[in-house]
């Protein structure tokens, strides 16, 4: 057990002890790693590079990595100098992590804090950029492939892959009719709008499609991006041993989202409740959460990757939605529930926001969580799997649903598919039109009811059951 005199300590006191006590209780993860000593400098360098390339992190030296037992280091100042020299001489571009000696009771520890770097990609010099670039996935360091290295370069330059021009194509490869139909519910699309939305861009004096324009509305989109589709599957039970149904959704993304949502709704198990008028049924997964999960996957996918379509998998007890691409650099899983967001695909984000498919960036995760909470379900769970992200929505009810008898009556009245106005619904549930309108707004937000009309002051505005929900 290594111990040293107080002269090696840069920090002492209860605050540091509380910090270290909390730190060693945590498992190793995306931003934390424990090391016994510096006997494996190659492992240290991989972790430093991975932290710098991803979301930063802390390496605590003097703690057993498996058991998290406190061991301490015998000569922290010498180890500090050795670690600094090792990092300085072995990594390109040069990194300057914070090194700090910390006292914990009788032990001395070395904390090495790596910040997310604006100079990505960093790599181990002796292995070169192709072999020495790493990223952090969970508690492991993964060697980055050429596509991920290119993504790091774009991120460092403030570029977005989907804003890149496709010089060999002309503007006519975009299906303007398809784009117009997608925008029809919100506004009339004119050809000059294609540039404003960055679906087209000017390159060497001529208009050419961007990657985002091709992904969204390209006539030969799958020839250029063969993995830009959604694979929807329904499995028997809780594993992938037996598949019951599957579809390749290869239409344009706006339409493919609707098809994917309909697939999930078709295969979701039903629940039932008794309303004032009659029995009404609902899905085991909240429609608003399902839609957000699929929209987020499409908007945030890394389309520069190959061999990885978006995957939507329905099981008896959960829905899993996977998209290619790690979280945007600098972002961690813990940031998502807080509403922290970084946009990977600016063209897709701009178009989806114009279409009303997304609201304020970062709010989608919170809406998903609220929708699950309202249905009495667990909060969504995000994971980084391989070089992709997966969100899981579980169907096991853990608390009572927030649908009360009056909401149940509204839903029952709308089961026949006929639109009904606020006044008619207010009379049915015995509330004022103002109170009923508040309830309807809440049901619309949860995806249980759809509003049809030209605006909030449209006297002919009605409410209907969303397409695909069970009768």
C-alpha cells in the first residue's frame, strides 16, 4: 500500500475526501477510469486520447480498476512528471491535461483530467492517425475507423456532413414534388426555398444538392447512401431468436418515419380502460414517445457510416430504436435528460423543424420522458452500443397512468374516427370549453389526440384519433 508525506499533496481537506469518496463509488464509464499505476503506459495513452476525442474524463491513478480499492501511489510527484512527459511525447496534436495530486486519508492519488478537445482527432504518434485514434464507448476505448476520424475533423472545423455539396449531381436529382408534398401541411414550398433550407447549395457557380438534400428528397438517394433506410422488426418474446414481422422502409425519411411509427403501433400490445361512454383501448407504448424516438434517430444518425441502417425493434416488453453514430462529441448520456443537445445534421434538423417534426432542440428527450411518466412507464434508457446509440422504451407499468375518467371519455368518443369539436366534447364530460380545451391540448401533446384545423382560432377545428391507434 503506497503512502507518502503531505509534501506531495496539492489538495487536502474534507472537500477533496468527499469528492474522492463519491468518485470511487462510481463504476468506470465514458468519463471515468481507474488505474493502479503507470505500469501499462499504452493503456493510459489510449484512454487519454479517447477522452480527448469524445467527451473528456478523469483518470484516477492509485485505485484498483476492478475492485476500486484505494491503493495510493508511493511517489506522486515523480509519477506526475512521468505522466506529463509520456502524454507530451506520445500524442498528436499535443494535449495538456490537468494533473493534480490529491490526499485521501493516508493515501496520495494522482488525478488526470482530460478535457474535450477542439483539435480532434488526437492519436498515438507511434501508431499513426489510422491506427492510433481512439474514442470512448462506455468504459472501453475503441479504435476509430476512417469514417469516425473524418467526423472528428468535420466537428473540429464546425462542419456538418449533410451540408456538403455533391458536385457531380445537378439540382434535378431532388424530387421537388416529394418535397412539396412533405411541406404541404405547413406551407407551400417554392424552388428558392430549397437553397434557404440548404437542400441545394451553390458550388463552383452551379446549384448542386447537398448530402442532406439527397438524403431527404434525392431520386437516387439509396444508390448514393445505401444504408439510409429504416429496418423495422417485430420479435416474439424478449429476444431476437424468432422474428414475427419485418419491413424495409426505404421511402423518403419524412414518409419512412410515419411508416415506422405505424409499424410500432400495429405491433404494440393493447391495454383497456372503461370510460364514461364505453371501453377504450390504448397502446402499451405512448405514441408521443415512439414518434420522438424515431424522429431523433433519423435526425441524429451518422449517415457517413456504412452498413448500419436505423433499426426499430419491437419486443413483448420494450421498443428499441438504434441509429448509427456515437453521441456528438462532447456529449454524454447523462446530458440527455437535462435537455443538452448538439445537432449532427444541420440540414435534416432545419427541415424537420420547419415541418414541425421537432421543436426546440434538446426538448425531445424530456418530452419522451414525460410521455412515459404520464403512462406510468419507466423513463427511456439511452446507451452507446458499438458505434451507435440505442434508446429503449419499456412497457412494464410501474405506477398508475395519468389518464383520468374524463380523458378516457374523450378518447372513447373519438374512437369512431369522426372529428368532434371542443364544445361537443365539453358537454360530454361536463366541463367548460376552456377546461376541455386545456385537456385536449394535453392529450395532443401526448400523441393520443390529433388537432385538425387551420389554427387555434379556426371555428371548424376538430379533434380526432391519430391514424394507426386502435379502435
